[in-house]
């Protein structure tokens, strides 16, 4: 199974995912990125965040970008 890495950009800050997750395909990685965005938007952070400027960058094991998931897309897409 392929491994995907979920790097989160919040404003100027980037939080890298060193371990990644094994998932069956890019569609599953999209769902995981959406879940991550929803979880982060629902958590208490030390300072206000403009979610419209945040995204999850999903990379594969070859360090190629598979997709970029804007946080606002998580709000617009029903579960």
C-alpha cells in the first residue's frame, strides 16, 4: 500500500508529517486530508487562524505532490 505524507500549512507555518500513513489510493488520501482539516479547524489553537489561507499538501513516497487540499474545501464538501 502506498504511503502518503500530510504537510499542513497554517499561514506562514508548515507542520511536516515525517511518518505518513499507508492508504489504498489518492482518493483515500483526499478523505484523510479533509478529515485532518476538519479536525484542526475544530481544535483550540493558541492564536486566531484564517482558515481560508490554510491547506494540506499531500506527498507520496517519491516526495511528489499528490494533491493540495484547501481547508475551505472541507467546509464546502459535506461528509
